[in-house]
C-alpha cells in the first residue's frame, strides 16, 4: 500500500505519514503538480526533503510536471526512493529512465487514462515500475475509471513480453469498492488518498485496503 498525502492535511503531513505507517504502509506516495502539466499545484523538493526526514518507509514521488527531466536531481537529492515520470511529458523518455536508475533510484513511467498501454512498448524492458493513472490526474477524490482494469492487464502483458517482472502501480479512485478489481487485474502497488485520509481511521483503512488487495490476488486473475 502507498497512501497518497495529496488527500492529507498539509498542515500536519508528519502526523499523516505516521498514521499511514501505523497501518502498515509500504510507501508514501507524493504527488508533485506544477499547474502546467496538470491543473493543480502541490509540493516541490523542500516538502519531499521534509517528508524524507520523518518517513520510515520509502518515498514514491510522482512527477506530474512539464519538463520533468529538469528536476530529476532535485527530487532525488530530496530523498525520493522511487520516481515516476509521464510518457506524455517527455520526448526522450528512455534517457530520463536511464538517468534516474543511474542515480540509484527506482525509475517508473506513468500513463494518463487516454494514453494506450502500447506507448510503453519501446521502454517496457527498462522500467522498474509502471504507474497506471485510473483518473485524469490533477485532483484527489475522483471516481475510478472502469476501463483502467483492462489497461492494467495490457500493461502486464507488455512487461511480460519484455521479460520484465516490474510491478504495476495504480493511482486514482481507489477505495474498498474498487481495490479488488484493481488487484485482480494485476496491480501490485496500490495508491489511495481520500479513502485513507478521509477516513476516521486512516491506519485501519490502510489495513483494510491491503487485506482486500491480498485477497483479490490470492483468488487469481479475473
């Protein structure tokens, strides 16, 4: 599980991270938005650096920004353990992935809902993970797009054909009603924001989402 701080109280991010970790979070997901690539502005390297000081689990930093290659070093130096960039934002995607990996950070590629899985074909053998957006990025609390499940399966096929066992991460509209289908389709890293931090019991919700995902995976693909 990778709780997203996008839905947390920005005046108490340290406390939000601690709550997520009490629930068994594997990662803390940090959405970086610049008001250009997506219609919202969130955080930058200083906040990632502050989170890195308090988090006990790795930071999964998702760059929803224009020209992300200009900022790779800044976020890596701030403490990102995983860094994902959008295929839609980079003309030289392979170069950016290679550079992230050269810095000792896990490199991921993110896909917007309207971007087909085949956009990964030439990079599928190189990525450490793939982030499938199951809502149009920019704002938390959106409704899950049902076609995302077939896209997860298509991405899994592409990765398998490339001989890459990299996990698929899914972000957007994840809650107790959608997590089963997401995990059954092949997602291994589950990002949830509003479902967790909008809950009266964030640690309990992290545990409940994890249990639901694990049960779906144990039941096998559908």
